[in-house]
C-alpha cells in the first residue's frame, strides 16, 4: 500500500516538474494519446474524423534535448493505429518508431501501447503522425524539443514561438478515398482544401471557415515552427509584406538566410524568424501547392491572418499572391540556400569515406490486378521493386530470427539500367517483394536517389527513419557518377530526415549507419507509399554494449 502511494506521489512530482520546464530540469515527459472519433466541420460540412484527444491538429509534445518521453496510446476507434515520431532518431529503440508492420504490429481497436524514447542529442521542431492506412490526414501534431536548460539558440532568442501545422482536408472520409482508388486501380481524388493549424480560411462558398489568426506586437520577433503534415503535396508558405529568416530545418540548425517564400515538402519541418517591423495592419498568410509536373493537385490556397495589436479586426487585409504552382526557380532558390550551420558547437559530420555506394531509381509502374475494375493498378517502386508489406513486423522478424518474412537482397542499383529521364521502357511492370538492404553497424552510406520518367516524372520527398542524413548534391537529368560527385558539398551540406528528389532529377545523401534495427525509407507522398514506393534497411548490431537493439517492451502489440 505504502509503495503504491509513493509511486503515485513520484509520478505526480514528475508531472509537476514537466509543467515548469523553465525552472526544473525535467527528464521524463509523460503523455497520453486517446485515439477517438470527433465530429469536425470544415468547408461548411461536417464529418467524423480520427483524432488524438479529440483535437485536429493533435496536441503538441514539448520536451528538452536528452529528455525521455513516454506516450501511452489508447485506441478507441475501429481502425488499427500506430504512431510515428517523425525525425526522432530512436537510438536502439526501434520498437518505438511506429510504422505499422515495419517496427511493430499496429495497436488494434481497444488496445494500448506505451511508446518510450529518449531525445538524444536532438533539439528543434519535429512532428508525430499515424503510420498506418491514411489516418495521418487527421492524426498528427508537432513535437517541440527545446535546448537543454541554459543552452541558447545559435541566433537571437525570439520573443515568442508559434507552431504552424500545414495540412490537407477532404470532404469525404480519407479511407474511403484511397480504398476507392485502389479498387479502380488509379490515383485517388485530390484534397478539397489545404489547412493552416487545421483551418482552410474563408473561401468563396464558405465564408464561415474563418481561419487561423496570428496576433503580433510591433517590433517583436516570432519563431514560426512550421510542419508540413499534408498527405500528398509540397507547399509554399508566404506572409504579405514580410520576410522570413530560416534558422532550422528538420530539427537541425542551418546558416540563417532570408526569404519571402518557404518551400516545405510533406514530412519536413522549418523554423523561421518573423520580425514585425511593417506598418501596423492585417497581413495575409498564404499556403499553396508546388507541382512542376503535369499531375493533378489541390490548387486551392489556404489563408490565415497576421494582425498587429491595436488594429481593428474589420481592417482591410494586405494581400499576397502565392507563387505560380509550377515555380521551379522559386523552389530551387530555397533549396539551394540551405546549408548546415557547421559551427564548433554544431558541426556537420559528413562521412568522407563510403562503404556502400547505392543508386536507387524512383518511379511508377502498372501491374496486373485481378480485383481492380480495369484489370490493372498503378504502382510505385524503388529500383523497380514494388514493396510488399508483411503481416509480421520486420523488426520482430529480424530480432527473433523469424524466417520467411523478408529477404535481404534489395538491389544496390537498377538491375536493368536505361535512360532514366529520357525515353522510357515500354514494359511498365515492376517486380514485387519484401526486400531489405543490410548494413553493418557504423558503416557509411552514399545513396543517390534518381527520379525517372516512368509514367510521369515528379518530385518525391523521401524520408528515412532512424537517421539524419546530409544532402551532398542534387541536379536535373541523369546522375553522372564520373562528373557529379566532383561538385558535392562535403563541407556544410544541409542535414535532414526528409529530402525532395527534384522532378526529372537526382539527390545524393550520405549517412552513417550508427543505429541498429530495421529502418523504413519511403516517399512521404502518401499515395506513393500506398503504391509501394518504399523499402527498409537492416542495420546489424555492433559489438559494443550500447550497439544493439534493446529488448522489445512487454506491451508490444501483436499482429
């Protein structure tokens, strides 16, 4: 009895400490996520959506660098659920990474799972989202990792910090949208609106939408922690008459640069400083899609308002036009401006010697489908392999040596080279399989991601779980292994966890495989993940005491 009472008191003291992080160095942050349905109205129409704690977007997790976080997830809905902590390294704790059937079986209806992980050496803005089906359309939220107590930002401290989550909204149930597309064998319907902190802003046939409002004071600085939680679209972000100074992407500091337009792909985060030195008034915030290929997107602009204190709500709003949808120069200018801070405190440890030199092509295809209306289905692939999801979690199969779940023969390069951005093969069929690529602990990897023109060339935001990587090069056309590496930036390349592969081009990344486990890599356009544009790396255990995957927790969900 006394022991139970003491444990309750200790837990309460931890929660009190977490409530006052500025005065107490908190080391454990406890959260509870109730996954529940909530009736929600947008675009003047209501529908039930899957949420965490009834909120859309979901709650923001707040912690400090090196804190340990626990999140008890309770599934009250009819769907299987899993939560991914996007960008968290999960050093040795792959069981908490979250992608269903990759590192865990999903949490079944009525089930519970406690995710536990430590924020080792990380600070900045990341995010969490569902990682099964299309539930992340509404099941997502921000993660704010503050620096250690007493450690300043490497830039002047802003007066205030604001989380800005960008997303997409469908009038229909998103599971019905993708299920219908899979039945027909084609692409799903695009969304009906973009959102800023869950709100699309007023539109012609629904002025009651309102929109997110950002109140500001004259002469102050505001750090916007921007998350792109959209399912399928890269987005531009602009504020009328205001510049933004980018200081961080994907929870890694960058050399500050000023811009009037931010490009942010699904899965990415960007911290930008807004300085309120304009004439007091109301200013439009605009979020619009970027697509420089002939592919359908939701072309509606989401809006919010920035309002200086003392200005009447009835005042006219100063407008800003979004960039044209196909503004490749605007996108390139932004991406080419990103450089790691590479200071003594925050060095860029770029691998200079390479153990595995990989070349992965990215494309679409068409495979037979006996259950589809047209007898075929659009698929996606890496190195012409369309990934088949297992029914046993890959990490469990690896950890317990369960045979027959996967093979480790994922090709390191295309088996049949061709002119990737030129004339395409007439055979659009792909191979299928649950193929992984094996890496020794602490080995170094260079991976060139090459877009192809199969069906259509387009930009792909590729996310690697379990690691950050350095973006050492990018270009248009086919990667030239003899010429292009000579122009790689090995001094201060941007470090991130999600990178855009340009339409009809390539991106080269480098990372060190210092995290044992099974780590998913996939396109963060949800439609392409559904179609099979995904694979996984196995990183074998090292030999040291802290170089192995920890034991699975006792409450790990079962398939």
